[in-house]
């Protein structure tokens, strides 16, 4: 089980994903320009494993490209509640996005579950990975959702 931790700096925001022993597994940092906003997902060895690029538009949309060769878009549907869809792949996102209790599936198999928990009076987000083969794509989808929900991409450096 992984823990998702938002780390806020002066003008940038980044996310660290840690395992149950507190070791950093993934580091996600944004790199914002005037018209492009991109988050790079790096593994514990510092190698880039995925990239999430925000696409300007009416609803939050992110283009995801992974080193595994997978490429798709994560799109927030235009509705009163946050509903996300994955275009260009057979991933599905179900559950409550706003309350951070959702499941990502591929071909009817659960890939991961993301949920909020209360730990020592602090709210933390947990990510349970069920299919290790799709871990990077799943983490990239979670990053796209976090970007839309938490404004991961901040203009300026």
C-alpha cells in the first residue's frame, strides 16, 4: 500500500508516493510554462516513468504518456460532480472522486484503489496496487485526477 503526500513549496507543488515503510517510490513534480503545464513522474532511481500534460480546455483534461508505451487522455466530464473518463484506453474510473474513494479497473480487473484515511488526526491518501503490471499507468491516472482536483499544475516557476 502506498501513501500519497502533497509537498507544498513557494511556487511549485509536488507529490511524493511512499510505501508502507516510508520509502519514496515515486516523485511527481510539475514543470509549468506559459502555455504548457506538465508533471513528470519519476521512480526512486530518478528515472522518468510517465508524463502527464494538462491540455487547456473547458474541463480538466490531461494527456498521459508512460514509458511502458501506454498513451491516453484522462478527461473530467462536464457535470456537477467530478466524473473522470479515460479516452484511448480501456481503463475505467469508478467511485467517489471528490471523497477520494475510487477504483481504477482495466478489462474488469481492479488495478488500484485510492482512498482517504484518518491517521493521527491527519487525512492521508492511500493507494492500494492490485496489478503490478499496470502500476505506472494507474499512478499516472491518479496524478491526472489530483491535478484536476488539487490544482497540481501551478502557473509560473
